[in-house]
């Protein structure tokens, strides 16, 4: 096995500098099915020979850092300078962090149910409030009734907050 620095990543192949500028090879870039990625220039590739002379393959890359614990999986993307741009971390405590751990996703159906209940209760209150009557001015033996309308029912909705492309438990 050879450790070498990635020189250039194009299409499904990479150029690798092994022992200097005159020792450049282009091994086949092997990935598991369904995964597509390209290394950064700063990545160190682990290369192996195959039974066919001159048909080297990239086995993987030497990790530059480790942010996982036992049993965890982390997928990340780097920018052109090798700095992490985004990550998805499946943690060994049963949680997943998508881009970080600063906020939470919400179960839309439960959130909508609670929101709709609150909205209906508010609208019932508004309707009852708007139909209540105040005794009016008494003049002599008569009285006038005054009806006031000071509140309006809510038309609020959270339907546009739903992200249909991401499903959760």
C-alpha cells in the first residue's frame, strides 16, 4: 500500500503525487455503491496495487480529524480549501445532527394539531367576546344596549413551514 497526496480530482479518476512531481499515477477511484465524492488536494490517499500491473486503486483517505465516537457515522463535505462545509452525524445515542446541534426539527403533524387547537380556541373566544353585550346608557326608564366588535378571528397558518422532502419518525 502507498500513501500519496491527491494532485487533481476529475471525473471518476484522480492524479496522485507519490514520491515527487515525476512520480504521478492515476489510480481508479473506488467508492461504495450510491456514494459520490471527490477528495480535496490536501487529502492523503491510501493506494493499493491490483493483480493488473499499472492498475492501482484508491482504497480510501487518511482521516485528518475524528469527530465520531464508537458506533457513530459522520458524513461531511469540505470546501475547496478543505474546510468543513456541512455534515450529517448519526450519533450512538440515537440522535442525528444535520449541519449542527443548535436547533430541533419538529413533527409537523403534531405541531399543526396543537396550533389548530389553539387557533380554534382563540377564534371561539373572539366570537364569544364579540357577541357579548354591555348595558348601555340609562335614561329615564329605558336602557340602550351596546354591542362592540373589537377582535377579529385568526387566519394564521403554519402549513408553509412543512418540509415535505424530509421525513422523521
